[in-house]
C-alpha cells in the first residue's frame, strides 16, 4: 500500500511504525474471511482492510478523527484473527492501537460515552474499586429490565448489570505480596501477575496456579506494587494511564530480577499476556526500554510454563469431555494453540474444539460493555457452537472469555483449574455443577 506521509509526520515514532505497517498491506482481503464484525455486519469498513484504509487516511491528513472513522474502529474487537490470516504479516495490532490513541487525542465523544470510558478506566484496573462497584451492580442487577430503550447508553447499562456476578467471591490472600515456596527441590523461580479484574471475579484461578506450580517445585513470587498490566486502558486509547500501569509492573519485576532472579513471569489471563509480551514495543522510545524488553522476554502464559516443566497428573482420568475455547489473545495474540489442548489431554480429559474456533466470543476486554449488541451476537454464536460439541465443560485461558461464556448451559472453567484438580488440587466449582463426585 502506498502512503504519503510527510517527513515531519514520519519523525513521530508511532506514525513511522504505522507507515511501515500500512506499506506491508497488499489489499488482498484475506483478512475479511476471518473478521468477526465483517462476518456479522457485511460492511467492508467493518473489516480489517476497510479499517486500514480509514486509519491511513486519518493519519495522513493529520486531522481530528471523524465520526465515521471512530465508529468503525470502535467496532474492532482487536481479536487479531486477521493477523493469523494475513499472508503479508501486517501487524494490525500496533496499527489499531495507534489509531485508538490518536482518536482519544483528537475526537470528542458524546458525554455519556466519555463518562463510561472514564468510569471503566478508573474502576476496572483497581481490584478494590472493582470489588466495590460489583457489589453495587449486584444490588442493581434485578432492576436491569427497568433500563428501557434502544439507545447506546441504555444498552451499555444493561450489559454492565447483566455481566455483574450474582455473588462476588471473597478476596484471596494470594493477591498479597509474598513468596510461595516450592514443594521439594526448587526447580525454578517465577513471578506471577495476579491481575486486576481476574483476582476479583475468580480468585480461584490464581490459587490453582500457585498450588500447581509449587507442587511442581516452582517457587512463586507475588511482588509488591504490581497491578493491572495496562491492557484495558491501552485498548481504549488511554495511552498515558496504560503506560503508567505498565511502568509500575516493569519496575517491580525488574527489582525482583535484580534481587534473586526470575525464570519466568507467569500470566494466567491471556489478554494480559499479550500486552505484557508487547512491553518491549510499547516502551521502545522510553528510558525503560531495556527493562521492558527483559520483562517481555520473560513473560509466559501458564500453559507454556507447565509444558516447559513437564506437567503430569496424579489422579485417574475423570471421564469428562471438555470443549476448549481458544481465547483470541492466546491463539492470535500469542500464537499459543497446541499447549493448552495437549495439557488437558495429558490430564485425562477428552478435548473437543468448537466450530469457528478462530472467531471471537465477543468479550474482548471492555468490548462487551462498549459494543454490547455485537458482543451479544458473537456470544450466542460461540455458545451454540460449544453446545454442539456435547461437552460437559468449556475450558479457556482468559477471564474475559470465561465471564462472557459462563452464563450458558455449559459451565466455564479456567484450564489451569482443571489441571490443578487432576494434579491433586480441589475440584473446581464448575466441575461440581456437572455432577462429578469429589
């Protein structure tokens, strides 16, 4: 693709990178075949190729974003399926991230949307605030039907209330800064990202991760001053707050690396993993670029770590069939596809893959709150495909997907909870729902 950026524009590192990405696109359109929004809406501008044209024009002109550009970029899930499909290696993720930051700087949204985005940015990355907000939403949930109308604001309010859990789990001690000693001979030492939303919605995931790793002889360190990875802000175009959150994580893990060393930084929410693995790029022009690159190189999904250190079950096979839902951030963002399925099979589960496994479930960070209508259609499509597998459970490696899919007829559970159970840990609550004896 030809571009016409001026030398002054190309002096900006983000614009220079976007120019390189745009020039790698050959207009082939193969990305349209796997784009969820194009699949649903059939609009070229709601495909990666269409958005690339809009972004190119916006950036070249250097003018404020228009309503049209914002509408179609906002509809992008950042599922990155297009990057898996693209034969030319177009790094769409970095391009759309730049576009979102540019939109945030140049476009004034209607006040209800500005307020919602500020609220999400101020609440979701902070576990204490998020827990308090969920408690309020739980009380308001029975009145969701009273929020009438087809306006975007009404739909978003209903979506927030419907996604709020009926009960908020008690806070877990695993989120506190501490060292969890390896059982037996220490084979490795890892840091654990305890996350933000996940530790509130499902603290059992971190608990299972720590139990499993320590039984495998791996010391787990929860460092002080870590927090949200920055992904939620990053994908809303809130560049400064995303960098601030990421900078805190880089600092705390760098101190731990200097103190006693780390063999990996374990991440059990794949949406977070995709962002942390991109810290090197995000900080390429910042003073912390070397430290950020080291953190990114150490970041590993829990499935990668378990595979590396030879996960093995200790219980007999449970005789359960599990539908494996591949989170977009894992299969497209991190290119991890085989490890989770292989681990589940090693643990004794029969694994089935739903049709259209490459298509997003509609969660996509805050997407199911900001674009609830499209997200709902994708959820129903995904849940129907999962139901057709005949599986008793659906397993996934991302809290957003589990929250999105968990209200279906098939209980949803994190992969690591099943693996921990088969290696001596407690039975996950989702398994108990299908009537398996403890």
